[in-house]
């Protein structure tokens, strides 16, 4: 099989790498001056990067797994914190389930003028997508939402939130989960914003009798979980591709350091023990790349097959990320722990990607359960 990028994807990769090299300010990210750059976001939109996350029918020009991989690997390589993953999650749900009026928002999203967030995670869920305790009850022709959502990435900057809520059944059941499109300024919605390690911001969101019209419902009531799983699979592909880019950058920084730093009159790269450790890192990163490619090619597979690839890839990439962070910092020595040096940012961001959408331990258990079923 030929795994080379198409000409269009190669052009997107090269152009995005140049754009991010010019626009990404790691110092500002590390010092917390800003969650992400509005200037960079406008440049991404102008270049068509946001449109690459959607199909032509949805107003974009990509949307395939390999389009996600190209975009997010370059985002990871630059260490950029712009909230593109929220576009994949929340935007993907709107594109899949939304009415014509709801899908009309996507044009502004692709143009860079509208921010989204997916408010799904809750305390005690431990990555289980079916763990939804937030309730939505009918009130006349509309709905009333009550509950709490935790660590909603980009929640503070979002204009619209895609919120999951239980309209029937018990917490932990697959059926009974619905999705709603909620404006950030809705009455009864309160938000506490805070910075996240590695860049970006999260939010705790309280929903206290938030009244919504009937048209706020995305898709059919009680049947939102399958769509959440599909978009979560796409987001996992994107996130593991970002981790791949972060690992590549950590590897390059380590190679450069070992080539320049001298001990006993010769570069550290000449020491056989360090060569062996670098070789192991290179092999593990290439294995992770194969897993991400495999997932990108199976996003349209039947659920059972797709979800096994999701958990297998997330587990392998998470395990590899831990190895790369530890080895890169150890081979750098003390400087690898300082935030003044770029490796510190990439290590923190790589660690956070390992924990988002399920860590390696969670997905190892999930893969075993899926395989047994």
C-alpha cells in the first residue's frame, strides 16, 4: 500500500507548517499571556485549515481521517494550542445531526468567526461516554437543562456549546442521551474559566434550569450516543495525530541537543548507550505513526471494528508518549525540566493529550472488553 500523502494534502501540510512556524509564540503560551492566538486562528481560517475538517457537503473540502491526521500532526509539531479539536467534536455533531438552521452556523465556524465547545464530560465519568447525569426535561414545546459539566475545553471562549443531557434512562445507560445546541449567554448557565497545562483553557459549567426552545435539540431525542461515539473516534484520530507531531518535535529537539552538547571532548550523540535509547524512541514513534494511519483509514468502518481501532491506537500512542517524554527529558538532563526551553512545553502538552479522551490504561481495558464482546 502507498501511504504517501496526496499532492493536495502535502501542500496543506507544507503550508500549515510554514504558517504555524511564523504564528506560534511558545513563550506567550508558556507564560499564560493568552489561551490561543486570535491572529493565528484567523490565519488558519483564511488558509482553509478549518474547512479541511469538514466534507464538501458540510461546507468544507476534506473531512476524511487522513485530512485530520495532516492538520493535527502539524499542530502538534508546532505545539499550537488553538482549539481545532473542539471544531472536530462540536462541529462534527452539528454537521451530522443538525437541522438546516443549526448547520448554517458551520459557515461562520469554517470562516473563523464562531467558536464552539463540546460540554460532555462530568465528574465521575472516567472517560465513559455513556456516563451522563445532566438532565433535560420537557417544558411545553421546549426543554429545561440542569446539571454540571467538567473540564469543557474552550468553554470560556465558545459562542455555542453542544451539551449532552439525559432525557430518559439511568446514568450509564446507552439509550436516553440527547444533544442540545446552547448559546453561551443562556439564562441559568454559569461558567468558571481556567488555564490548562500545555496551553488552552477549560471551564466548569453549571446549568441551572436553562430553558431552551424545541429547535435547540440536535437530532432525535434519546439517540445521541452513537453520534457522540462517531465524532469521538474522529477526535481521537486527530488527538493521536497531534501527539505524533509533539513526539516528532521532542525527538528532533533531543537529537539536536545530543549532537551539540559535548562531554569528554565529544558530542553526547557519540555515546552508544544514548544511541540505543534514541533508536528505541524512533522505533516506538514509527509504530505509533502506523497505528494513527490505521485508525485514520477505519473511521468509516462498522462500530465494533472502528471502536477497537480507537482504543488500540489511543493506548499505543499514550504509552509511546510517556516513553518519549521520559526519555527526552532524561537525555536532556536538567535543562529538559525548565519551561524556558521548548521541550518543557512539548512535554506538558504531550502529557495532557495522553489524558484527554481516555488515557492508555482506560483504553487497554476498553479494548479488552470490545475484543471479548
